[in-house]
């Protein structure tokens, strides 16, 4: 259950997992990580519901791309807990 749990935690927190099954995959994984670190975008978010109730709020991100664009993946937190007070 370890790999599935790691994938789930990464998705919920806005991260990404990079599984390496052998030493021969390690250099390619390093290249993938370097590429992802070089191409960040930061998005801001202001909730419509500003109630301080401590409840979990789910976030959905939709990315609209031109037809010619490809290979774009967005990693983001899937939700957050509102302040309790």
C-alpha cells in the first residue's frame, strides 16, 4: 500500500511522487525533477466563503489550454482547512 499512499499524499498536498524502481532510472528521474523545478507557476486563491468554521474546503483547478498546447500538468493542493476562528 506504500506507493499508493505516497501518490495520494502527493496529490492532496500539491506535490508529485517520482518512483524509482532501479538505479538505471535514477538519472532520468533527476532530469524530470530538474525540469519541474525550472518551470513553476504560482497561482493565488481567495475563497468565496470566508466563514471561520474550521471545515475542510475542497479546491478544484481547471486549466484551459489552446489546442496546440500539450504536456501540461498542474500540481496543487486539493483543499485546505478554514481557520477555526
